[in-house]
C-alpha cells in the first residue's frame, strides 16, 4: 500500500469531513475510523464514499458486505483504493 494514498486520505478526511483541530499527523492509519478511533459516524461514511467515488472512481455501495472491513482503518481503506482505483 502506498503512503501517498494514506497521506491523500488523511487530508481528504480533514477537509471533506470538516475535522477541526486535527492534523494529518494526528491520524493513526491503523486506528479504527469509527467509534473509539477517529470517531466517525455513518453520515461521515456516506460522505467519504462520495469523496472516494469522485477522487478515485470507486463506487462503494451501502449494501456492500465488505464495508465494515473496507472502512475498518485508514490502512484498510488505502488498500481497497489501491486495488480498485480507476483514477
């Protein structure tokens, strides 16, 4: 997995989800994105899916059984994007 994708995702998370008082260095790529980790919620997941579609050409449907795995951490999301990106 490329650190470039992780760095891009950190910046996207902060800018697109309006995460205030957080810098890219504050985000642990192996920590959970939801609940105890970064604290994202289901609305954040929807917004993130739209951003991923727009930036990487990857459609993630809410009915995808892999969503829990895909969004488990920034590392998992970066792996998924690297394997499936069209842009």
